[in-house]
């Protein structure tokens, strides 16, 4: 713990930092298109110049495989940054709005203006992506930003602090390192928006602190994201096609679960629901593909992240070693406490009231719940809090439609997992317990902008009807105006009604 | 008090049944609201007169008319709003398709306010219904006639298993805030807004806070006296017209150049007289103060002798009829309460500046208001106001009409609140935008899966860069 404490800022400085950034924002420099694009280009430069440093930091914090670090953090950020640079000019143009007859003649537009100074508190599991992606949105919208990376991934936090300080305009973009005390000090300050990625418990604390200053919040939380695997494929497919379906589904589940930071991702599949007769097929396939991907001894595999720290390791062990759960392991279960490694582990038919089925797993354990009919999954999912993502594998169009309509989740993916995160044209965010507010691409720009309504009026056509003294005739005219009936307006103007 | 839990349980059950999701149900409720207004217009006028002494013309302009327009707009656009929106998807996942589907959030709690007890209750309700939610509406107990009208009439017209009205005071509010909602929509003061948001945090409930603030009006000089007169008419109409200044987007104070002050005051007096007669108290065209509490609050604003000395017109208060005359003050001290607190009543302070350009700095040194009004023909000043100040909305050369445009988002920023509504924005406010992606099983790209190799890394790099040519070369083994 020593190193991050050494880097932490002094909590007493929180008001000073907020004050400095507010002053920079007030100077208006962050509002120009040039400032925004220059900072975004600088982020691209950081990503280009320091790819290896980031990969090393991620290896140190999480033993994250290079490929994962590249695809899920660096490439995603580059993509996001480039997409933003490409579209920013268009986003900044005021949007024309139609005005109504009642206010004729007038014109109106909606101007996107920066909110002010944004506080971003990010998470340890994707320390670069979850830090810089909201920073991209906040800068694109013309705000000043304070970023507080997670102290749980200290190497990444330190690298972020170092790189942003070295490259970015530090009068407007600041990284502060620290843990609970420092975060609490930051939360006491007044911000114009707080973006928090993490868990619901801290999310509540953040929102309550924000309430004191009437600060809007964007909360990116998690939840138990289910994967429903339909078994009703036999009817449509020939045997070899069924095998293919099972194989593809399996691979995509594995890629989303263990291929995403070893399950330590907010949109990772948390559990599977499938039918009783299909479960054995799925388990066999999972075992086979897991071995192909990670070898006979996955604890040795370089392609799997480790558990972030001993707290989380202990938490996961508690889920796995609960009495009614430990006997349900059908694959994996190996662990190495010194290396903080847990092998991909599959559990079949765990009781619904067990810890592993009531808490977000956030690790390499994958329980499978079996049902008679796949439709029963709706009740199981809807009886819990709304998840951040819900996944369905099926070839049945009717089931797809039903699932999309019935299941409420931040996002829904059919026949794949986690890939919606990479689509900048889709809003990313939770609902209910999985959070509030959405970002990515244009949605980020909007999350960090205020939509200011602007109306231009001229001095002609000043209808007396608006002004007192009020009379019956004015009332009729107003009714006609609101109703939009030309005849009614004429009648009222001539005093005929 | 059981009413709270019972109503919520029933609303939740109705939501779960899924019936509120059908567009037919939503439209039926909106049409029922139309009917409600149509059948009960006189009763609504009566309730607004009882609570606030609003003239029917004012009541129609600011309340019934607003709701009818909003209903019309929702009814004719709802099909368009509920339709899924397509999104483009990167090549790596080809041929997947992405779309965004708006879905109802769940059970919504609406706290409305007493100054526009009808429109501020029904306008958000229209949005919540359009988005397919069930709703509990808690009207303000400070407008009791309207509150009981809504509580008695809504169940007769709307689906009472889905839309409920709960009446009550602070205790009821507290009870309501202990429950879990999927969204809380609050219109009122910043102080209560903080309480609402703090309570919402416990359940991670998103909130919309429609608050107020001191809305400034910048009045530039005009070369054409006719324009100046129109400006003053609009200012008088905008200050004392809507609920006698008890409006969140009403004018709070005026900013003018020193040299203009005396002409301005003369003209204001003249137009006030024309609109409201020699004795405004007798005129039926100015609303009264809502209750004794607010009357006392307003009276206190004038207590400061320096403030009292700054009165240049009006200033008479009649406690029995809760009537306060349209009152103008010239340069009251800036640190006095009348210039630090939202006035929310018929007092109009005029603050004089050497140069009208100083108004930008004046506004920026105070919390962000819900609206800024500016009467000017100076395009540079207009540009400066838009880009250098921040507020919920800006209206040039008129007052309050931004509220009537369904195509504009209505809402505050900073201390004037957050979240927005009206028209499509209401629909969005009460919807969750669910991202949907549909993958297909073909083609299955090996590079997505471990074990990781240098080839796969190269592939992903190219795919992200959308380098089709490079990808083909790589796949053919021609690229290294």
C-alpha cells in the first residue's frame, strides 16, 4: 500500500484543486473547439507513445494479457478518441428547433454548453479505459476535469497521473491519486457533474454527497448480468449445425467471461440460465473450449488475468466455499492464493439463495441455473435487480423479441456477449441498480453538456391577447390559438365567439 | 398513510402486468386527460381562482392551454418516439446490428408545485404516461383546491390502477421518499430538491429537479421607442402576468444602463396602470400570493430599511386578501435578501449598470439561473450572452415563451436543477434507452479468442482501424 499513499494528494488540497480548475474553466479556454481537439489529440499521442507502459502497468496490477490490454483498453480508447474527433464539430453545432404558432414569429435552437468542472472517479478493473473514456467525453463537451483513478490498481493509477500531467493542459485536466479519505475530500467539493464507475454501495455515497450541491451524477455500476442459452435449436438445425451453435455460443460466453479480465468486468456474464436437458451439452462444450483456450493448467496460462488483490480473492473464495455451493463445482475450482490466481470455474445448479447467486460475482466463477423451459428465465432475471447487461443465445426469432421486450437491463446482446461496449453509436449505461445515465460516443458528449434552449423573438406581432386586462374575448382567442384552428382564430379576432 | 404503500404496490403490479407498455393504453390515457380537461374546465378555473386568484384567461394561457398543447404533441408523436432507433456497428462484429429501444422506467413519483398546480402536475404526467410508466402524483398541499380537484377527478378518467394521486403534507412526502421509485420528478425549491435527491440516493433512484433561481432580464437601449415599449409590455406581462411573479421562470430582476432608469420606470408605471388599472387590487388580472407563509416571506424582503427606501412604485401589501401590488425597486443593496434570494413574488428590482455589457459579469457572479431574458438588437451582445453565461434557457426579446415550445428542452443547470422535459424530452426523461445488439453466428472470427498470438493482435489492430485492405493482406498471409 505504501506506494500509492506516497502518491496520494493531500486531502486538505481538495478545495484548492477544485478552485483552480473552476478558475480555469471560468476563463473560457476549455470552450473552444481548438482546445478540445488539441487535448483529444494529445490523448491519442499518449496512447501511441505509451502503449507498452500501459500494458506493463496492467500486467503489474492485474496480470492482464497483452492482447486484452490492447483490445479492451488501448484500442477501445483510440477508437473512442478518433470517433469523437471526427464528429465533434457536428456535435457542437446548435440544433435548430421548430417553434410553435403561439410564439410566432420566433426562431429557436438548442445550444450544447459545457457543464463546468467534472469529477471522474474510475474503477480498477479497466483502469485506463474507464478513466480516459469519460475524460474524452468531458473534454469533448468543453469541461475541465479532475480524474481520480482507483487506488486498487496502483501502477495504472500512477501511470495515468504521470502521463496526463506530462502531456495534458494541467490547468484544466488534473489527475489526483488517493483512496477513501482523498475521495471523501473530493466529494465534499462542489462539481458540475460527477461520473462514478464502481459498485452500488459507493454509488449511493457519491449520489448522497452530490445531493448537497445539487450535482447531477452519472453512475456506472454493475450487477448480475445473465446469459440465457436456448436449447430449442434441434428443431431447426441439422446435427452438425447444432454442434456449431453450441461451439460458437460457448466461445462467445468464454470470451465475455474469462476473456474480460477473468470475469472482473461489469458487463461480464455473471451466470447462465439454460434448460435441464441442454446443460450437460453446454458444460461439456465449455470444458472443451476452456482447455483449448487456456490449456490443461489454466493457473499457468498467460492469457488469463489474476484476481486484483487478496481482499477480492478472499471474497471470491467465500462465494465458492459456501457449504451449499462447494459441491456444485463441475469444472475448475483450482486456486493459488500466493499468485492470486483462480481457474475458470463452472458450477451447476447452485441454490438460488446462495451468496454466489445473490451477489455480483465479479470473478472467474460461472454458475449455471437450469430450468424446464427457457421462458422461466424471465422470472428469474426480473425477480432480481436490473442488470447492466443481459445476453441471449438463440436462433428463435420469437424468443429474441420476447427477451428484448421482457428483460430490463442496461443493454441486451443477442448471440454474443459484451460487444455492445465497443459500439460507440450505442449508449452505454445501467438502469435501476446497475446505474443511471449513459455515455460513449455522442452520448458522452451529451452526458457532459447542458442543453441550453435559446429562443429569438422579434418585436413585431405583439398580440394584445397576452396581456391584461383579461377579457372573455382574449380567452376565446387563446383557446383557438392553442387549438391551432385558423378559423377559430379569425372568429375570435373579430369577436364572433 | 397505508395509502402510500398500497398505492405503490398496486402501481408496481400494474407495471408488471405489462399493460402500460402498449401504445394503445398510453394513447387512451392521454385522450382521457383531454376529456378530463374538456369536461371540467370551469372546475379548474374555479380551483385556480380559489388557490391563487388566477383569472381564467391567465389560467388558460399558463395552465390548461399548456397541457392541451402538450397532450396534442404527445398524441401525434408517440408512435415515432417508441420506435427503435438503428445504430451502426463496427466491422469487427459484422454483420451484427445495433438499435436503441426506449423502455418504461417503472413507477414514477411526481412532486408538483403550487404556483402552476395544474400544468406542473399534468405536463410531467403526460411524459411519464407517454413513456409507458405507472405514476404516483403528489400535488402540492399549498394549492389545496387544485390538489383535491386532481385527486378526485383523475381516478374518474384515467386508469386508476396505474395512475394515482396521493394528497398530503410534509409527512406524506417523507413517507413517499422512503419508498423505492424508478424515477422522481420534482418541481420546487433547491432546499427541498436536496432532500429529495438525498432520499433518492438510498435507492439509487434517478431524479429530475426542476428548481428556480433569480432569472435576470437584460434590457438594452433601443433607437426605436416603439421597440422599447414592446419590450416593457413584455416585461410587465412576464413579471406580473404569470401568477403575480410566483413563477420559476418569471423575471426576478432587471439590468439596465443608468441613463435609462428614469424613462424605464415611467414607462413601467404607465403600462402597469394600463394593464391593471388605478387600483390593481380590484383588477382581476393579477393573481394573489398563495398563502400567509409566503406573504410573510415577501413582506420580510421589504423590511430592510435600505430596501424599503428603494421602492419607486407600489409597495402596498394587504394581508387579508393576500394581495401585493406590483412593486418596483430601484437599486436595492446587492447584499440584501431581495437580491440574494429568489423573489418569487411581485417585486421587481431594477439594477443599474454603467454599461449593459457589465450584465454578463453580474450574472456570472451569481448561481446559474433557470432562464435569462435579454431585450436587445445588438448581435454581439446576444452572442456574448449565449456563449459566456450559463442558464437553463435564454430568450431574446420576450419572456417565458421558451416554456411553450415543445421542441425545446425545459430544465435548469447547476442550482436551477438538472434533467429536462417537454415534448420528446419528457418521453426521454421517463424512458430507459436500452441498447440492443444482435449478433449472428456467421462469420466467426478466430482472432477474437485466446490463446492470443501476434497474428491475432495484428488482426485486431487492423479491424479497429477499419483497414479492409490490410485485413485481406493479413488473411492471405501477405502482410507482416
